[in-house]
C-alpha cells in the first residue's frame, strides 16, 4: 500500500514547526499554471529521483507531491523505495493543498 499524507496532516506538521523536506514534482506546465509552492518546498525533476535521492533526510522527514497526487508521485515514490527511502506523497497533490478549507 502506498505511503501517503493528507493535506490536513501535512499542514499540522508544518504548523507544529517540524522540519520537513518537501519536494514539488509537478510537470512544468502544471507548475507554470500555478507556480505557488507549498511552504518550504523545492522543485525537483522526478525523472532524476535517483540523483537527488541521496539528499533525502535520513530520519524520514520528507514529503513529495505532484499536481494531483497521481502517477508522478506514485512512480517517484516507487523509485525512491527501490533505493531504500520510505517517502510519503501528498494525497490529491498540489490541488488538495490549495483547496484546503474551500467549501467548508
């Protein structure tokens, strides 16, 4: 089963002051459509996960996300797992983060 985190859970962790490495894996077109990053996030190329995986925190305090929490997050998570990293991805991706609190 995939290791995921909800937008609400991630927000609580960020607001509690927990140090997290957050990686934005969105396609360029998705990023250009909405260039706002999650707090503290850095853009990474999911196709190069093998290259940047060595920089992941040893204590498991990393989260990845794409536009909607779909294939990019899942395939990158699998690639990272192949290298021994257990990194959750954001359920619903950037869209879920941006839609928090709307419609409530």
